[in-house]
């Protein structure tokens, strides 16, 4: 194989590759074997069909084509190694010349990692918002905790918003029962809008044993889109009783003896959460400064692939909640072009950050231990609700294990950058990374 490389831009090259016919022999033999094992010819055992018969049955051109498709990626890989290229994304291949018995000539255009000069990270200074914690935020945390320990008490009065009711439902369209439109003794929080549109309004004012009918539009089933009459009967009305805010509550709801200690702990948690947010804001600002200072060009092909993958993820997410891209665009009052432009901008920035961190990781020879990689796999498997081994096997099958490894390596390079930069808040106070270390430590131990 002979190859030459031509630089098209700082982020793209064109490889011209020539493969002598003799070097295609192994691929050609393999193509005959594979096709021979798939065709059935009377008088020959499967897999024992002579090449001449395959040429006659399937066509020599088909076999050559399969051999070429097999040989191209291997030869691109060899050329990439020979020229020591750091390729990104998928190559675009064009066969320039190939005849049976002659050498195969083709070109492969591929994005490459640009040469990046890394600015001095210790000279980076960022300013973030001051830490402000309002008493109302702690009150909100206490309120949520009380809600979790609330009890329900049956009351002899009409239902009001915030009450819980036990109800029976029966939906009909033109007097005919709706399939699956009957339910009995279900618990519902009045005002939560969790069940049918119109139900909350209908139930307010009803006491135990009373019933009413309301109209609602059905969203699924045989009568989707039709108006249904729904009879609702209230069995019981219960009101939510919140526990009193005293030391007894603190002991029941936490490991603390007094309400003051409990509030102090909640304040510490809110503070840590906000400190971590401060550090994330500093991280984003530092990366933006570094990317700008390094003048990193973004490879078009990689950005295109990233935009496609982000758009597909959006479509999948919308489908999971039963919506379409058209409905999303209408709700957001945006055109598809606007979404594409937003995705392209975000993907471009994301790709530049990745290139910067990869270059940093190379410059500092960042290594990823088996433990660190394993911890990331376990973490991602938990988020996906899968067993770690099953998740890892799926990654290997889809060829995405290397990408996860790259993410961990970039994460380590970023952590090193964060240790060197100067972070201050608006008042000039230094911001420490301790809160992030503590949060990471807690997650690791968890």
C-alpha cells in the first residue's frame, strides 16, 4: 500500500491510497468464503462452491465489491498510523479507480485533531456570583420534609383543594361504557391535576357519599378525541395533617435532637449545593476563556455528527413522553432551522472543549486506571438502571467503550485545570473546590 496525505484545512485531510491487487487477495479469499457459505448450488455442499461457479452465479463484480469494502477500512487505518494522524469521526471515501486485476485507488477525507497551543491555565481568573442563602429557602426545605411526614385524617365536610379523596369513576360516551373507563376506590389529591381534566373542579364541594358528572376529552383508546361523561362518586374525604414544627418532629424526621440542629443541617446542605453550582459556573467560564485563547477550530464533520446525535436524542426523548418534534416546535414557537442553529452552536462549543481537554490530557500524559474507568461504568449503569456488566457489554458491542474512556480522561484533565485557576466571587472572596470534592467523595462512597 502507498499513501499520501493532503491538508485541506487545520481540521481536515485527504488521504490518497493505492492498494496493489496482490494485497487485496486475502480480502478476496474472505469474500469468496463468505458468499460461498451463503449461496446454495445443487451438487455442491454449502461452503464448498468453487470460485468459478460463484462468479457465474453471483458475479465476479459482487465479490470484488465485497473484498474492496473489507479492504478499505484496514488500509485507511494503516495510512492513518503511517502518517501519525489523530483522526476524528468517520471518513468519507471515494473510489477513484479500480478494475479487476489492477490496483485499487481511493481517497478518504477525514477530520483530524488540529494542532492546539494551550494557554497558561494558571493565569486564568474567573468571577462567579456571591453565595446567597435566604431563610425562605430553608423554610421550603422544612416544608417539604413536613409534607413527607404528613398524615391523612378523615373529615366530615366537603372536599377542598389539597384534600385527598377516595373516588369511583365511570366514563361513558353517548351512554355507552368506555372500555377501561371504570375505576373504583382510587385515591386522588384534589388540585393535583393528576387524573382527568375537569375532575378537580367537579370534586371540590362534594362530601362523602355525594356524586356528580363532568365532561372531559379522552386522549387514548377507541374514543380518543371524543367527549366523555364521567360520573364521579366520593367515598371519603381526608385532610392532610402536617406534624408540628418542634424538637419531636426533628427527632422523627432526622438524626437530630432539635429543630435548630435540623435547620442547621438543611442550611449546610443548601450551602454545599450552591457552592457546587458556583464551581460549575467557574468551570464553564474557565473553559470558554481557554477555548477562546487557544483559537480552536471545530471540525465540520465532527460537529455535523454531534448535531445529528443530539437531534436524535431530542426526538427519542419527545417520543418517550408521547410527543413529536412538530408539537415541540409549536410549543416553543421555533422553526426547525432555529433548533438546528442552536444545536450547531452548542455542538461546536462542545467539540472545541473536547479537543482542548484531549490536547491537555496528551500534554500531561493523563492516565485512566481500571478503577476509575470501572467507577464511571458503575455510575452510568446505575443511571441507566442496568447491571454494570450488562451495561459494559452493551458499550463494547456498540463500540462506545472508547468514548466513555475518553470522557473519564477528559474529566481528569479538567479537574487538573480547576486546581490551577483562580476563582473569586463578586466581593473578591476566593472560592474553594472543597464543596465539589466533598460532593464527589459522598457520591463515590454511596
